[in-house]
C-alpha cells in the first residue's frame, strides 16, 4: 500500500452508517471520520513531504505573518509573499520542484469527490496546513485556481477544529461546524466559492499529531 493510502473499504457502509455524512449546502458534503483509518499513513506521508519542503509561515502581501504553517506537494504550490497570492511550480525557499502528491492523497481525493457527485476530479496540487494552538484561518475564498468546475477536497487530521462555513459574500454569516480527525469535506458546484475559514485552534494533545492539527487541501489549480 502506498504511503498515505486509504483503506480498501474506505466507503463501506456510507449509506447505512447514520450520521457519517453531513450535507452542508448544495455541492458541499462532510464525510465524518472517513479517513480516520488511514490517518497514520497520511501523517507519515506529510512528514516525508515536510522533510523535502519544510513547513513555513508565509507572509501576506500586506506584510502579515500567517499563523498557520504551510507546505505543498504536487505540480505547483500555493505561496504568499509581497508579490501576491499564486501557485508556483518551485518552492521559493529551495528553488526545487515541490514533492509529488502521494498516491494515497490522490486516490482519497478522487474517491471522495466522486462520492460527493464530482466524478472526474483530477487534483494536481495539495496545500498542507499545520495549526498550533491559537492559529486560525480568516474567512476567505479559494480563487487562485483556474478551474472552478473542480471541487475542493479537505482532509482533517489531529486536533479538532471549528470550521467556519459562510456564503458567497464575506458579510454572510458563517456556520460553525466541528471538524475531527479523519473528517473529509468536499465543496464544489454552487458552493465552490463560499467564504470559509478555521477559528483559533484550542490547545490539546492528539495521540497521532500531538499539539497540532494538520489539513490537506487538494485542488485542481490548472
């Protein structure tokens, strides 16, 4: 089994295991605990990626240091600096290409997107976020991609977090949704450009990730 590979029975009993699927909005679905069984393999792959492309706190064009540490894998990586927000085929800190997306990441994203009604999803980038206590992600849209027909697939690992799921305007009231290790969210179609974020992470100690929460966000950037 490839590093980060989901288990073979990933989608077993999804239809009859009440409460495992939450519909957040049209085009947005949350699969509760779907990746819990493969979390150790996913974390092992994250550690390997971080050895080649270490986590770093990016700085926004306005000079603000982001509280979430980030790295990437795939054909390009999402970066932020004084030049703006963009995808770059090379890690600006090393000048080398980003590590490839592990087969397990890719297969999980394709399968869960299909289950959510988005067949044919072919992610080519994966942003990996590492949250420590107090880290947060303010409400934002994912709009740096060229292909808005493709969904976003987001995998939660480690400490629980509060997902802020808003509307198509920043001023729209955001719902507060608990995310737990192994939860996988998909949003696309009418929900593709919703504003979303993460509330400040509370301190804790997860058996797998210690004091951190990790998040995989797989996308089709181009």
